[in-house]
């Protein structure tokens, strides 16, 4: 059976000297792997037809008993060529592709993740605020996977900020807010949740998509606080602490230093 679909190229690995295995995220078939036979041969029909982080139209031969399908045809729909010049954006894209590859099982439909990843890659390719794109995408991906942190009220007594003594904390193990009184009663130490961080994270979660999430203006300290919280959340609930995240954040940090002279 030939399947005609769209896919975002998450990963390209050598299979032989001239053939490549391309891992894609598709809206209806989830994550799939295809073999582009002879992709690097001088007369190959695949030459220049796919690259990392591009959205392509692809035709492949589906077989139920295979893990890797043979790619028949491919052509780029959204080439995102600006990644070649914006290395901080490319580092962001590289991490997002790795994250989606780890969290989206193969062959299960993920139209909402596909759409969010498309928007996030478009944003990252512009080179603007790659760190905010990275962090807001992480949070929204957690929400799509049913792991959104509870940020509206205390997970124990259901008081809403700024009720109680006005101070709120974040419980990593319970995945949500704790009011000052409930935080004082539990043994686990919980990082503080200042109102501005809470406001940004709630805005990101409630925004229609990752593009509208970028309307929140965040400073460096706010992004750093959110980076810590989402990192702890992913580590605790998904057992995920990928090197690609640290690497992307480091590269983005260096790029920001260079551009701002800080
Ligand atoms: Zn409480």
C-alpha cells in the first residue's frame, strides 16, 4: 500500500554509503522511519528533496510487518532554509525534533503535536527568541501528552493565587502549585513560584498555539526560572533529561551573548 502524507524530518541517519534512513513525524501515522534508497547518488530523485526540520510531502510503501518503510517520492513543502544561517534556531530545532522523537510513539497519530512542531520550527527558523520558543513548546507538548502542570490552584487545598499567605510554590512530584501553607506542611522542598512566572506559564498553556504564546514578553531571569521548572518536571514525570536540551540551551545562550554583547 502506498501512503501519501506530510512529514517533518526529525532525524537522518546513514544506512549505507548512499542510502539514508529518515525519521519523520506525520500527522496521521505518528513517527515513522523511511529508507531513501540511493539518496546521495548523483542522479537520485531524492537529491535536495529532504533535509532536517523540513516539512515534506512523502509517498512511501507501507507494510505492516516492517519497521522501516521504503520511500517512493519526496518533495519539500516548507524548506526552512533559514536554519542554515541561524545556528541558535537550528540548535532549538534539533532539540525539539529529538524531544518529539522520544515522546511520540511510532505509528500512533499525533496531528496536534505535528501542528505545534510545524509552528515552533517556523518560529525557530526566524531566529527570534529561540529560548522562549523551546520552553513554551516543551510546556505545550507536556500538556498535549496529558502532563500539563496544574497552575490554577493549590493541588492540595485548591486555593487560588494569591489566597492564603500569598506565597505559592511548585511541587515537582505532584506536578502543580502548592500554597504557602500546604508547602510548609510537606517534607519535600518546593521551589518558589513567583506571580510573573506563574503568569507566563499560564499564558503559554492557554494560548491558541505556540505562535500566540510568543506574545508574552519574558526577560532572561524569567526564562531561566521556567527552564529549571520544566526541566525538573520532565525529569521527574518522564524520566527525561536529554543532553540535546542542555546543548541547545547552551548554544542559544552563547548566541544571545554574542548578539547582545553580554
Ligand atoms: Zn494549599
